[in-house]
């Protein structure tokens, strides 16, 4: 269906991935972005094996690998650094593809290469009306246009989802988080997930002695959200392992990205010729680091279905192929956050740590499931 008229909303990772997948199938969608130009907001990105398998299908695997740091082991530790459990990423089915980390800006540069002419910036939707025969879109500049299909790739806080599905919303998980890149004072080759009572800190090595850091703390009143990041982090994690303290000391305040953990309240599959992909569909906490991987998988499956079937059949196939996998990731990611929160009590912390010792890192278990299933 190369003549299908598609509007893609959002020129982030999922939107650009869908553009790549469509162009490879001879489909020419229109991609719009509300921002005035490309932006490089964000810090680092972790790409589990299923994400790399998806990028390989787009022909981008080698480019990503060339600027990434590959990891082979995942370790969970107490806040003081005492190891709770480790797992190898070189065992089946995890050995199907490398697990890597890189700066978000580098991944975006790869996706954006050659795509400038396909993107319309400063373009925003005011209203959207889907129906059996297509979608009527009203733009911010007053123009109105009809499309066969609208694909929303505008992130967790998707305005398109809000307009198309009136009962959509987000679940506030009561957790403040920070993401930033620091310079390691000593060589780090493998990621470590440090877990405390009501907080956690991840160190994920990247190329050139840089470390992608992710920190979170239970903060239901959001009292820490708009505070000085370096000061807050230094206080919260002062009793953590030396590696954590040193990463915080190397913070550039202006480059810290802060936010609150949220999850979609529902996953909405194509209705009235409006489809959601990426975080617009399945935004949830990064417990399994699946924001990118699942978004790229969405893009590939939808483009493939549209290229080989009628639009109605393609949207039905997308739901059939993605629903079980997507819903599992959202549920499992939220479950891991709830497990982490049990550490607020001594008994809960002992039980949580025992579970990790006996069953291994929770994200590795999740990755094994995802790598053993068809995407």
C-alpha cells in the first residue's frame, strides 16, 4: 500500500524508526514535529538485545554498535556495593544480539541522517477526528487535512493520544528520577544497579570512560523534582558505594534530566485509523530499559503490515502481533517498581534482597523472556 496517506506525529526515536521502516517498504509518510528543529535532550540510552535486533532490521545495527559500549554482565548490589546477584548476557537466548549503551544524541544522529527533507518542524495538531474512512486533522496554523492513517509517536505525554482517546491518562508512580552522564574516575566495564531502601542508582558504562547514570527515589509529593539536582543527589546517595558518590561529584548541573516516573493507564491499539507507537502506546518506567526497543519493534511491525495488507487488515495484524508483548512489558515494568518500593521496611528489604539473590536480576529475567519470544 505505497499510496497510503500517513501522518506521523513526533520526530523522536519511534517516529524516525517508523519513517525508516516505511521508506524501506516504499511508503512515504509525512512526519511532523512541534519543535522548531532537532533537539538533543536526554542523557544516555541502554539498548538490550531485542532493541539491537530491531535496529539491525532497519539496517542501523552496525552504525549503532560502532559508537556504543557493549556490556556482558548485569550486577545488582546493595547500596553499599555488596553484590546481591549477577547474570551473564552471553547465554542463550541473550546471545542473539549485543547489549549496548551510548549517548542519546549519538543514536538520534544516526536516525536523523538523510531524514531532514522528510520532517516538517513547527507543526502541531489542534484536533483530530478519526473515522471508518480516515482521519480529519486540524493543524495549529488553521489548515485542515484528511489522512488515511495517523500514527502517534509523540511520547509518554502524547497530546495525540489525549485527543483521540478521551479516557487516556497516566499513572503517577510517586518516584522522582534523574538521568545524567558523568566521567568515571576509574575504568568501569559493566553496569551495576545499586538498590537502597527507597532509592536506586544505576551506573552504565559508555565509551570514552563516560558513565550513564540513572537515579530514583520514592517521592510521592514531588518535593525533590525542582530542587538543585547535584545537592539532592549528593544527600540522597551519600551512603552509597564510592562509585556512585564519584559519579554524582562529576555532574554538570545543566545536563541533568529530571522527571517523575509514570505509566500509561491503558494501552490503546488502533481505532478509527489512529495508531499509537512507542511511549505513546506503552510508556512505563525504565525497569526493563524497553522504551527504545519496544518503540522500534512497533515501527517495524506496523510498516511491514501496511506494506503487505489492506489498511484495515494491517491495523488488526499490528494489534494481534503486539498486544501480548506490549502489555507484558508495561505490567512487568510496573511490577519491578513496586518490588523496589518494598525496601522501605526492613522486612520488605530482606525479602526483596532474598528474591534477587535466588532468582537473579529482574531485568535480565525480563530480557530472556523478550528474546525468546517473537517480536
